[in-house]
């Protein structure tokens, strides 16, 4: 049984807005969509799943995104910052476990000055020249991004969150603007980073048309990585009474992304694993080809609470890696430990 819309998306890597509305707005195409996404991922990446070691370097944040538990206005959040020695020790441990990409993520913490970030990146690259360093530290001036790149950073993750400026304004305080987010992403790309954008699925007030705008924005930006996951509520935010995003819609969007961006690196995220115990395995089967096990020191993991009930906060790094390896294998894929750079040169297709 052939599904015409799915076949068109696979063939053209694109659909009209009306066709996308049909695909996103119903569950009728899910089975065909997910089957096609898996075939396309296997054509381009085989059964490989790339590992990224995630180090959550600070839970301080000066911003006030309405959805996030680390927002500055959350007085109940527990704050920590890792020292340079602690971060380097996480990389050391990760290297021994086979990681060749380290992702330094955190809130926008002014204590992590540009000088400090550059020193950190340079030290990690000196200790592990065969590794990629990814930063995910939020919005910065272009000059800062340039300095981190010169210091050796290879990739930068900055989800655009939503490409509809009016929707963006409902999720963020007035001082945060979609225009600045976009500026950051284009600066990062021009500087030469491998860039990751992305959005939350089922965030408050999100409509199907917002999701279509997200896909159009990504088509324009052509990022190397696209991180999506369900929105999940945190009890100490203004959105405490909003509903979580759904597993089904998250998987559907992941599969659509795989067909639109066959070469993209698409993580099967912790948020997917939080919304459903089998979420990350299902994410891999829907086109995901990256997993990001936690390398943060166990003592701080619960404090990096961007949403409630976050998984993987109790285990040692080695256990986390083994657990994910088993999950990847059970889903029918294989963890590879090279750097896992994107398999394309820039440009459409
Ligand atoms: N401060 C940086 C990195 C940390 S937040 C930044 O904002 O880019 C990393 C990602 O977590 C965000 O991009 C957002 O998409 C996601 N996130 C935040 N709160 C969330 C929530 N309540 N549910 C699901 N994802 C969330
Ligand atoms: Fe800070 Fe990022 Fe959370 Fe926004 S999403 S409050 S920038 S940590």
C-alpha cells in the first residue's frame, strides 16, 4: 500500500503547506511515514547511531524563557556551576568510554565569560585533538561565537524554539526576540560551525501552522543538526499547568525531518525518553541517528532540571553509556564512536 503524500515527500524532500497540514494534523500517515524515514536513514547512514557526551556545565541562567525550569525567575531551582577541572574530568571519563564529541551545555551564565569558554575549549582540544567540541550556551554576540570558533569549537546547538515570531513572543519574555535567535544561527553558520537548530513539539499555544513555519525556517537555514523533542512541563514555571507534548507528534515530526533532510544529524532526545520509557528507541526507528548520554557528574544531574521527571539523573556515566548502547541495539541499530560529522557538504539535499 503506497502512501502518496509520504512518497512525494520522500521523492521531493518537500511538500506544499496543504500537504504538510494533512501529514502533521492526522495520524493516518504515521506508519508509512516512519517506515520511509527508517529506509532513508539507512540509505544515508546505515544502522549507525552517533554518540555525543553531554556535559551540563551550569544551571545558572540569566534568561527567563517561560517553559524552562532553569529560568532566572525560578527561585526554587538549585544552581551549580562546574569548575574547569570538573569539566575536563568529565571529558577524560568520556574519552575512556569511547566518546569523541563533547557537548558543553548550560544556561546563559555570565560567570562563564568568553575568556573562560575559550580556555575550556582550547584545553579540551589540546587533551583530545581527535574529538569534536560542541557548544550549547545560548545567544551571544557574533564576536563571542568567533572567539569560541578560533579557540577550536566545532559545532553549536541553538534551537530556534519556534519560527513564528508571535508564537516566540508567547514563550519568551519581551527582551528575547526571534530576530536575534535567527541572527545568532546565521552568524554561527557563516563563521563555519556545524550548526544545530530545532524546536519543541507541543509547546504551549503551538499550532500545526507553527510547525510548518519551523520546517520552512529549517529549509532556509539548512542546519547540519536538528534537535526536537516534546515540550515537558516544569512545575515551577508560568507554564506549570500546560500539557506535555505528545510522543506520537514528536515521532511524526522526526520522521518528516528525516525525509526533508536526509543527511541531517537528528538526536533521539532525553525528552523523548522522558515522555515514554521507549521513546528514544522509537525515535531511532523514526529517523533519529544520534544519542546524547549524560556525562555530567552524578551529583549535579538532578539540578539541571529544565523539565520535570527528567530521566538519566541517577546513573554513573559508564552505566548511562551501557544502558544507551543496549537500547540502541534493541532498536536494531549500532553505536559508532567516530566524531560523526555530518555526511554532506553544505547546500540543499
Ligand atoms: N540555554 C541554552 C541551552 C540549554 S536549554 C539554550 O537555551 O539554548 C536547551 C534546550 O532545552 C532548549 O533549547 C529548549 O528547546 C529545551 N527545553 C527547555 N525547557 C524545556 C521544556 N520545558 N521541555 C522540553 N524542552 C525544553
Ligand atoms: Fe536559560 Fe536555555 Fe532555559 Fe532559556 S531554555 S531559561 S536560555 S537554560
